[in-house]
């Protein structure tokens, strides 16, 4: 099949290489293949070929497209012959079309009219009202963490800044970690899953249960020196801190807004068309 298509396409490759910008009239189009009487036109093949393609590339692209088209057409013919008699394909197509049109309209409506601003007060109110929805599925931790190459010339500087930060909360350590460490977590208000933190530590520390609140340790392995300070922990099953679920709450609020907007628009359309007398109900 591939060899046949290649030589067949060679017969009209000059047409492909000399494509005009205007689409030829349907009456003048050339049939290049048929499957069970279904035609493939030259214009359809030409539409697949980039303007900058040379003769050889045009032939290869056209050949691949025609072979794919033939295979797809044969599969469609076989599928249509084997459709279950009780499959109401026209109803399915109509329902799918309606769904696509409605989905597109709703998407545009939401983009144009939905207020996407969620205030701090809204977040707090939702959290306080729905705390029981936010039980932790795994432990979480707030911490400071720095990983430095063991033989780094900056180790003494890190030691000094680490001790300084513990006493004063100085920002110099955060800036230093961002510029010099191989890995770090220095946002003291961010909560992380405990298993995420554990994966950053040497294997012998990954199952440690000694990381209690306020625990501050440094340790080394063959390659790195680690600095870890546990600021707070929450066990599995406890209500999650608001900071940990704030993005989830924001998504919920926006989703509820979206549903309300669409319901409001449906009612608005219904009332408008009732007043226009465009709805007829027959007994």
C-alpha cells in the first residue's frame, strides 16, 4: 500500500508543489481515493502540506495522510456496519453537540462575569464554618531546612547565620540559603507534608520520630551538612491549619460562585423568555 501511494502521489506532486492560495471550486476538485464510495479530495490532501515543503517532503506528507485517511475510513465503515441496533447514534450526537455548545457558553460567561477575587474575610469565614471538612490525611510540619555541600567554604558562615537566626530571626540566613545551598526551605509560615521533608534527609533520618516541636539539629553524611529546625507539627487526623488549606478553600468559594452565577443566568433567561412569550407548553 505504501509503495502504491508513493508512486501514485508522484503523478500529482507538481500540483502539490504549485498550490495556489485560493481553494479550488468544489466542482473542479480531484478525487484521489475512495473507500466504499466515500471520496478523498486533492484539496483535503493539499491542506495538510505546509507551504514551505519541497517536492519530496510534499509527497511523503501526502502519502502518510492518505494512508491514515484510508485506514480511518475503513475502520469507520466497519464500525458503522457493526453498530448495535439499539444504539441511537443521532441522539448521542445531538446530546454531545448540545453539551459542547452549553459548555462553551458557560465558559465564556464565567470568564466575563465571575468575580475571581476572594477576600481574607471570606476565607476566614469559610474556614471557621467548615473546619471539620479539613482533617489532615497525613502529618504536616512547619520548618526551616538547609542542605549544604559538606566541604563548602561557606560552612562556617552558615553555622554563624543559623545560630543568629535562631536568636533573632535575621533575614540574612534566608538570602544566603537562596544563593548558596543545594536545597532549602526557609519560609517559616509554610506547611509541608512530613513525608516531603523526610525525602530531603539522609536515609537514616527519614524514619526518625524525634523531630518534635522546637527541635533544632544539624547533622552530616558523606556529601552534605543539614540544618533542620522544626517550628510546628500537626498529626494525621487533626484539623489542618488555615494556611495549609487556603488554596483549597479559595477554589471551593470560586466554584460555589460559578454555580450561583450559572443558576442565576438560567433563571434570568427563563424569566426573559416567559415574558417574551416564546415558550409554549401543549397538553
